[in-house]
């Protein structure tokens, strides 16, 4: 029974995580247990466990009197997360480069090409995650990779939901090409520097898009 509850909780957590990333559950949304239990056709026990998982990941806040809400990240939160990502992802690719196989590099090159052809935010987000996952995995530190993806999950909604993201595809593709070229050359230092620069670009995009604007003011590139 306990394994069944854990499995159901994991499945519900995955669906909630996706709904938050895609903007179906925007920042500040109250997560009413009764409504969510009906929506996912589950009992409240695995639902509560799923909410606890997301709270641990930083996606949800649980308040004693208000219940659970989708966590809102302010500018300071975003800055802290991106600084951590630069450290962890830069280190991950630095350690991974000596262990990258020809097969992995070929797969990363294919994903890079497909990413340039992606026509939706959803497909772009899926391929972007795969590109980085392929290049980080050989770092050999499972706990580090786990933290990297938890941090990515926290900010993914801000990256994916900006209308400017698809417009920035060419710039991001150039940055991905630089990362991939450094990996193919076996240059770990250059791969780390290119990865950190890529994350700085993403941070600037999110900062420009999430900054307060007057009506009619365009999103900064």
C-alpha cells in the first residue's frame, strides 16, 4: 500500500510540476486539495505527499492557515538561483567533458540541430533540457545533477513562458554551439566558460521579462 501511495504521489507531483512550468498554475495560485484530488482522480493522502515534494523542491509554499500556493520568485530569488546554477552547471560540464563518449556527443549534436527547428515553447523546452542533460550526466555526481534539475525546475516557468524566448532561438543556438564545440574539442575550461555565459544570457532574459513595466513597454532582450 505504501509503495502504491508513493507511486501515485510521484505521478501527481510530476503533473503538478508540469502545470507550473507551463503556466497552467501561475505564481500565487492556491492549490486546493479538494479540487486537485478531483482533477487528478486521487485521494488526498498521495496529493498531500505530492505537495510536500514540490515544497521541498521550492515550487510550492505550504502555509498553516492558507494551505498550499505556487511559490512566487522575486528578483533576489532568481538571482540566487542563477548564481547557483552557474556554479553547479559550470562545474558539472567541466567534470563531464573528459568522460563524454562519441555516442553522447553525436546525440547532443542531433538534439542541438532539432532544437534549432523547434516551433513551440514546449518542444524547445524539452530539447533544451535534453541537450544539457546529455552533456552534464558524465560528471558522475548524482546529487549534484539532482540539485541542478531542481533549480532548473524552479525557474523553468519564467524562461519558457516569455514570448521573447522563441525569438531568441538563434542567439541561444549560437551559445549551445559554442558549448558543444568546446565539448567536442575536449576543452573542459572552455565548456565551463561557455555554459556560464549561456546561463547569464538566460538570466538577463528572465530579468528583463519579469521586471515591472508600464503598459505598452516592450520586453527587454
